């Protein structure tokens, strides 16, 4: 039976349904492709079910959509049905109940769903090359891996045997090549959810959801059609080694929204933001110079981390581990899990830092610096290319630059002044801020020569006064040199 031969029983005999459609042209504008209508079955004839869609207008649905596997028809005249408008074909409104999940369907209904952009229900039958075979009614269709869900759908076994709504992406070769997509509908559904959430979600708000996935970097929480990420650093104030120890799949949690990126559909959440911050009372609980107990939780080349309470770790620097002796790594002194007693050196709640020590704080000894011009004794500590470091009696090292050594240029100071050799020097400069002292050996030599010369001049004057002339000057000079040679 052709569509144009269908008669409208509500009008006088001989007037075709197409002519009635022309008379009521405004009715066709009332239905848009994909529009849902509720109508009553007025008759069943041939291959079609005729329904009253109002305004003295009828529509048709393929009878096969109501036929059971044993061939019986499950629809009767006078029953109400819900259907979706597809299009006007040859002057007749064509509808379908396919999206309601009826199992039998003809290619024409699939084509109509494709043209109207309506979803169809299909069962994933088996996995094939590149995707899945999906049965829609009696028609075999194809869904690529990339279109079965929003994640790529490589886990074929998850979908086999399940029925989902699909959108017809392609209808070609008179129905021999039909490509479906579930992903398109999921994206549309997710976007609809996001549009609703945009009206209610704000940064700082608290939301409730269930844990949907656990990853190394954090946990995803489903808040009803959209997922938010709780980074591992935002799970708890305590250090988390394994997420499984803190959360479980399906667990309901309450989190705080700390950032929203609608452009990339990213929602960042925090669980610890709703927990008390242990650092808020750290300064009161851990006063400087106080003594506390803790557990070594981590070793690093620069020191050991000690846990004092959940959420608060302090650092014992390697320089405060060796009890005065030099160590290369904290493992030489402590180990993870060891209980230790430590002393608080500094507390910085704002930056969440706590400096600890294995030894009590020792006040540095007051250093007494020498005065400029003072003559002091010391021993050679180190010989450097630019001068010699001399350890003085106060424990400090003073530097004698090469220019202040009083030796000929190019002299081998390492050979001339081995480590431990005693030396007398004069203080020429003192920097109290940095405890740096500059020394001079040359000044001692020059002072000795000056004193010897002054002594010589005094002797000469005394000799001149006794002789009353210059005749004995040479004799005095020779005597002085002889005395010097004997003393040396």
C-alpha cells in the first residue's frame, strides 16, 4: 500500500489524507523532527498502525515495531502510544517508537531516526575489528571503539550483552552501512549536566559525591554527571602513600571546591580543606627550645623528617644529627620508624616548616677579637695560593696575605711554613661583623729591624758622647756587629 492511498476515515469518502494535509498545512509546522507525541491508535491496516495526532490529522508507524518474535502484534485499536515524529514522507507524517526500546525495526525507521537525529536502542552483540557489532531491532550496525563511550572503549567485555541508546552517525548504501555512536549522546548528556551545574557550583562551596576512580595522582569524585579531581595532596593533612589506604571506590565523601575551569570541564576538590589545620596551633604546641618526641618518617641526603603528629613533620638537618661529628648521610645515625627525642629550633606555621635538632640548642661562645696593632702568636693552619691561614689563640683563623708575608716573590710557602709551624704576626685589620682578621708577618720583621736600628743609633750616640769625637765610631760599629754575630 502506498502512502498516498491512505484514507482519512474522519472525512468524507474520496478525500485523500494528502489533500487533508494541504487543507491543514499549519499542522505540519507543529511537529519538528524528533518531537515526542502521545497519540491513540485509530486503526491497524496492512503494514502500518494509524494514530490520531490531533487536529483531524493522522500519522503512521510501521507495524513491525509492535510485532513480537512469534509474529503476534502487541498493539490494539484504542490504545495510547508515545512516538517520535520523523518526517513527512509522500504527504504522510511518519513516526516511530524505536527510541522506546522496541526490538523490531525496519531500515526505514533507522533511516528516519538518522534524518531526525533521534537516538535508537541497540544491543552490543560482539567485538569486531575496530569496534562493536550492535543489533538495533533486526538490523546489524557498527559502533567504533572511539564512539562506545567517552574513554575509548577498549574494554570490550564491559559492554557485551548490554543495551544502550545510540545516535545514528551514518546511514549509507541503503542501510548496508550504518554507523552508531553512544559517545555523542554521552557528551550531550554531560554538557547538559555541566550547564545545570554552572548555575549552582561556586569556588569555596561544599559538595557531596562518590569516589569513582583512584589514580596515583589523586581520586576522581562523581558529583552527579560530572567528575571532580581530589589531588593526592588534598586528601588529608597527613602524608598519603597509597590512596587505597584513605579512600575506597564508591565511598561517599564531602569536599570543598577549590578551583573551577569550565572551559576544560575541570573541577578541583579538596577533602583536607574541611578538616582542622594542624599547623594553626603549631606555634603554641611546639615552642622554641621545647623538647618533643616523634617518629622518623623519611630520610633525605640533607636530613631526616620527623612526624610529631598527623599533618606535622619537622626536619632535623644533617648538621644537627651527628652530635658534633661529621656524617655523610642521615642513615648513619637514624632509620625510618625510629622513635626520637628532638628539640625545636624554629617554627614557621605560614610556610609549614619546623626545624628540629637531635641535640639541645647551644649558645655560641663569645669570641674576643684582637685589636689592630696587637702582636700575637699563632700556628699555621692552611697554606693557600693567596696566603696563609694562622690559627690564633682565640680559636679563630686569621689570614696573612702573600703581600704581608715579608718573603721574596715566588717563595714556596708550603715548604717554608708547614702546617703547625709557629709564627708571630701583627693584627692589621679586624671585621667584627664577619669575625675576619687580617694579619701581617712583614710588619713584625719591619718592627724588629726598626728596633735594632734604633738601638744601634742609641749606642752610637752614647759612644760619641764618651769619646768626644768620631774616631772611635768605626770601632763601635765593628763591636756591635761582632756582638750581633755572637748572639745569632
